[in-house]
C-alpha cells in the first residue's frame, strides 16, 4: 500500500465526520436557510475544526451564498469544500539549505516525538541525506534508549550521554559529530515537558546558543510534534509552545486513529504554522512530508 492509500485510510474517520455528515445534512434541507448553517456549525465544531475557525468558514460561506445567490445544496457543498481546501494552505518543505541543517524537535511526552524523529530520519535517509540524531532529552528515563532503537531502524547515527546530562552538552557533541561525518542534517530531540514554561524556554535558549555558536549559518527548523487524536487540546499545546519557542512547522501524528483531522485546518488558521510531516501508522515509513493536494484529495474526493 502506497502512502496516499495509507493517508486515505488514515483520514477515513475524519472524512466520515466531515464529508459524510455534510452529505447527510444536505439531503435533509430543501432550502438554504440559517437552520442549515446552524447545523453546519455544529458539524464542523464536532470535527475539531474549532469554534473560531468554524465561524470564519461559515461567515465566508454565507457571503458567497448571498453573492452567488446559491439555492442548491450541491452548490453549498462545493463552495464549502473550496473554502476548506484553501484553509489547508500549501506545502512548505523543510529548509535544509545548509550542510548540516538543524531540526530541533519539541513536544510533550506521549505525542509520538521519539517515533517521529525515527521516521523523519528514515525519510531523510531515503532521500540520500546523511543524518545524525542528538538524544538531548536527558530528563526522561529511557528516552535515549528508545531513540536509539528508532535510529537503528532508520539506519542513522545517534549521539547521546547518560541520564541527567546537560542537554546543551549533548547538542555540542552531536554538532561535532555531524561536522566530522559531513552530515546533511542534525536532528535534536528535546525534553518533552511544558509544566514549567520558563524551564523549557531556558533549556531551549541554551541549546540555541550552542547551535548559534557552533553552526552560525545553519538552516534551522523547529518542529512541534502533536497528537492528532487530542483534537483541540493539540491546538492549545501549539499555542503554549509557540509562546516558548519559534516554531517553524508541525508534525501531526496518529492521524489514522482519529476523526479529529480537522485540527489541520484549525491550527493553520489560528496559528499560521504549516504542517510539515504527517503520520498515519506505526511503521517506519508511515510518516511523510505533508502534501496539501494529497491531504485534500484524501479528505474530499
């Protein structure tokens, strides 16, 4: 099964929650009125598109309905899908323009951060890139061991120290390793916690200083990993992390286990942060760069 087929299968629950219910709704209404819009509002919010984003979608749909004098449910549906497609945005690829380039990975424990790093490493290696991973999450017991397993699966090098080591020290060692091995990409795992925002900010700032000193001209991405099954909680996490770090992209995991794939729209609209990778399974090749056309095709076609 190719990745697009996996994506279609993974988005089946979300498609049923949005497209399937919209189809049912349009069959109920013989005229376009405010009752229809009220039910559309409830439907979109239940698919975790979010209250604010839903209101903006429906305001735009009302305006189009008035301007074009739409009378038919099929026309409403077509215009709604066009609005949703536009909100998905376009794919923004990783900036890997330097050698090495740096990818800093952040996110709370339990969202799939470790597995995402392994899968992204495997994807980059499949593109012919040499990857080094820094196990700078020294706070959580067994984090480095779990990451080592995934790096072995991906066939990439890992740099680590003992539990409780200074994360910035691990990053320094990993940068030295990346330079000596002429690596294309350095991926840095970080501690998955947000209960104390100041500690997180201080730790990330310390890591940033090491990167800036040792790789002053490196292209850098900061990717936030989110669990799609948590819906609007993931949006709240993104808002919190955005205050603590300059996020350049999102990694959305577990899309295959949720009807809440609508958070792609919500996050994009509310935060303006592009989704750069999506995961739809447990295998090492089940995470790929986000493709807006494929996502829209899997969801609406």
